[in-house]
C-alpha cells in the first residue's frame, strides 16, 4: 500500500504551501521529508515514512535522514515508519535499539481503517452494513445524485459544510487557506477528487479524497445538517469507493480510528461510522524521534515535562 504522504503529489502540496521538502532514495528505500519548526528548533519530519523494503533498507534511509538533518542543522528527525519493512509489533524494540524514542504525541493516526477493493465491487458492498448498501442503491429515489469534481473552485462547497459542522460540534477544522491550496495543487492533476452529493441540484454533502498509486484516502468530509435524515454521507462514501474501484485502486484508507478498548475516545463516533463499511484495522508504529543535537533535544524534552507538570 503506497502512503499518500510519501508521494510526489504531497511534496508538491507542501511546496505550494511554502514549505521546504526533501526527497531522497536508494536501494529499497525512499523518503519525503518536510522541514518544520519546533520549540527545540528545526525538525526533519517524514510523515508515514521512510519507505523501506527491509530493516536493512530502513537503516540506510535513517542514515540518510540523519545526514540530511546534520546538513540542515536540524535538532532531530521525526519519523513514522509505517511503510518500513517490519510490523508494528516489532517496531518498538527495533526502533529503540537504533536510538529512536517515542514522540510526545502521534502526528498521524497510529490506527487506521482500510477497505480493500479486491474482487467485484459487490463483494465490497457485501462487507458493509445492510443500511449502507440500501442507501447506496436507493437514495436516488429521494432525488439525491452524486458527482465527482476536479475543479478547485468546488472546494468552497466542502468548506461551507465544514464551517457548519465546526459551529455545530465545536471543533476547529483546517483553515480555508490550507484546504484551498491543497485543492489547487491536487485536483487539476488528478491526485485528488471532490465528491459532492446534491439534492435536486443543490449540494448537501461533500468529501475530499487523495489518491496514491494504489490507495484512496478519505481525507475530509462534511454535510448539511438540514438534510441529515437523508444520511447522504453514507452513499457518498460508497460512491467514492466505487469510483476508486473503477480507477483500478486497491484500497480505500478511511484514516484514523479509535482503539477498540476506548469507547469514550473523541473519535469513537467517527470510528463506528467507518467500521460500518467493512474493512480491517491497521496498526502503525506511531511517531518517533531520533535526536541529532542531543543537548538541545534533551532540553526540549525537559521543558515539555515541566510544562506538563504545571498544567
């Protein structure tokens, strides 16, 4: 499975946002790394990377990341070796043995929910809850239609629904400027698609998906609460999956989910929604730091601990 955050398309997004991006590769490994600012100083961050075919290739990629960090005077390397050649359960001892330590927080989800698109799409539908299948097959009877868009101007539809959802649920969405720039970078090149549900020609829900070579990521979605009873978000997501299947993609990544043993987790509601489409949970190693300037990194960690104690 190719991780979108390690693709040239995501590098282009980051550069369009004014960020400095580094891409390197070698035998069996590659990485996309972004320069970020941190209270400790400069950080070299590889989201869901590096990509490595084996532990040996991972070591070579890590050496290259450290060399890059030293060249750019970064305090530490931050990585999420989800695409490295070892399992999440093996990762802890392996990473610690190489001097890495768990980051204070995970920057990307440690658990995700994947729907595989193998076989006929009717097999994908069979793995869903009956309600989801029935809505997908019958919602057109209520005047709801769906369309896919590569027009960056259509991001305003999703932004409008995100504003409504944020006001209703009290959360802070990503900025309009950020999502507008992501849309402008991805949509014209086919690396992203907006899916829009309409009731008699008026938008009532929207979803923004990102595509790697084999995986579609369900990245952002929101709907108009006025038409909540139609549950248009469900057939909209199934439409997104069907379109991915038609394009020859192998997986749909529904992104982060809550641990099964944490029913009060803030993502519990989203998790139940995602699991209703069938699929499987995938566990990743999480976010890890590799200090390069050990003195400054140590001071950064100490300051974090002191701040947490004072809270």
